[in-house]
């Protein structure tokens, strides 16, 4: 029987105290090429979604998670008969 070690996902807090996964999927430097591969724009490596490198930085969208930026512009009544 072989033992497999599970990688423990590291999480960080954004400025609104919401826990965010620290991985390539939430990184500022992630990009996806035409073939659908995830590429690190800093290192130009093809990486997996759960990959985490020392250059990881939180993107603006992840930093603003939990912040209320939206507003209702117009309310309309919908009547279904």
C-alpha cells in the first residue's frame, strides 16, 4: 500500500476578511491560451489550476470580493397573468 500526500490548499484573507485560495486560479498573472491551457504570464509556464508559485499575487477582482460595488438602477414590476 502506498501513501499519497494530499496537498493542503493554502488560503489567504483579502481586505474584507474573506478567505481566498492561494493558487494559479486566483493569481493576477494567470492567462489562458487559445488551446485552453493556463499560462503564467510572469514565468511563461503552462501550469495547473492548483499550482502555487512564489510570485503569486492576488488579482484586483479577488481583492474586492465581498465589497458592495453594485446598485439597483431601475426597479420594474413584472406581472404574470
